[in-house]
């Protein structure tokens, strides 16, 4: 009789232990019980169909019965042996299965012990790391607190130093501003004094020029009077009353024109004199100096025109006397065209070119 095949149970899979913080490892799967293979029943021996025998005698029948009994005994012995063999195989299978179960259980226990040890080690490691982290955090907090305190102290010192420096800088700037202001005031006073002296010097110069011009005018007037005295005796166009009448008209027209211009310039000079008196004490404005110069020029022009008016008056007097038209230098007659072109004229062309 053949033995039954016994299936081995699969070993329980070991769950890998995770690092701390380790999660609880999955419980090991229980081993499935090994199924026993049913022992195959021995097929009953097929009896060969009895051949029809020829009629036998009693001895032959006894021998045949004895042989049949022996065959039955052998068959029973064979069946018992097969049954014993099957029982032995089943016992071995059960022993192997029990051994496997014991090995699997021992392995599960070892795995659980390893997992527990790993968990414990991971927990201890995690606890140690948490302790270290807490200590490091505490040290970092203490260091940060100390750094913050030192930073506050340094910031307070810096603010105090900056404040002291700012106060010092402002004091220095204020002192420098006051010095600069004093220098500016002093410079302004000096500039005003310089301008005043320049105006005073210019006024004195103008007054001196005016005195010199007046002296020159007086000298010219004296020379003119002396020259007029010499000319009064000459009468070059005495016998031409029509020409003298023409000269009179030209002279009178010229005199009227100059008199009007002199009056205008005198009015301008008077107005400028009033403006000068108003601006004379203005320390910031220099317009009074220009006004004095312009007024002096206007007065000088008006005086020149007065001299020309005086000359016209002399010419008119000479026309009345009949002596107009004589050269004051050479005492010769001045040509009519020159007398008509230039009013008045007291020298001839030749003497005018040499003067």
C-alpha cells in the first residue's frame, strides 16, 4: 500500500521592523494546519475467475482449500503490513508537522522577540533623540535668548552712541552755521562799505569832472568872448541884406530847435536829480551811480547846446550889425554855401581844416 503525501505548511512571513518611532509590527500570521493526505485504500485484489475445472477428487479439493486459505492469510498479512506502513507514514507526517509547527512557533516567538527588542531599541533611541533634541532646543533657546540680550544691549549702546554723536553733530552744525552767518554778515557789511566808497568816489569824480567841465566851459566862454570881440568889426555881407535876412531865418529856426531840446534835457536832468536823491541812501541798489553818470551826460549835452544857442545869438547880433559871415581865424569872407549848410558857422573851410 502507498504512503500519503504530506503537504508542508508555509513558514510565517516576518514583518520588517521599522526605525523609531517604529509602528507596531503586524502580528505574524498563524500557520495553516497541515492537511493530512487521506491514505489510499488498497484496492481489493481481484479474484481471477475460477476456471472451470474438471471434476477433482477430495484430495485435490483439500489441497485447493489449503492453498486458498494460505492466499487469504498472505493477503491479510500484506494488507496489515500496508496498513502499518501507512500508519507509520502518517505518524512521521504528524511528527514532521508538529516539528514544523514547533519550529514555526519558535521562529514566531524569536521574530516577536526581535520585533519587541527592535521596538524597544527604537523607542529608546527615539526617546534619546527626543531628549537630545529637547536639550539642543533648550540650549538653542538659551543661546538665542543670550544673543537677543546681547543684541539688545549692543543696540541700546549703539542708539546711545548715535544719539550722542547726533547731538554732537547738531551742536557742531549749529556752531558752524552761526560762524558762517557771522562771516556772511561781515562780508555783506564789507561789500556795502566798498560799494558806498565806490559810489562816493564816483560822485567825487563826477563832481570833479563837472568842475573841470565848468572851468573848461568858462575858459571856452572867455575865449569865445575874446574871439567875438575880434569878429564884431567885420561886415562881409553888409551890402547883401537879402542874404543876411536868409541867414537870420535859418539861425532863428536852429535856435528854436536847440532851445526846445535844451528844455527837454533840463527837465530830464531835474527828474533824474529827484530820483538820485531818493536812491542815494539805498545801500543795496547801485542805480544811483548810473543815474548820476547819465545826468552828467545830459547836462553836458545841454551845456553844449547852450553854447551853440549863444553862438546863434552872436550870429544873429552879427547879422543885425552886418558882420556875420567873416572868418574868426583869417577874417576872410565865409562862402554862402557853407553859411547855409552849417548854422551857425564862424570859420571858413580852410581855417576849419587846420583847427
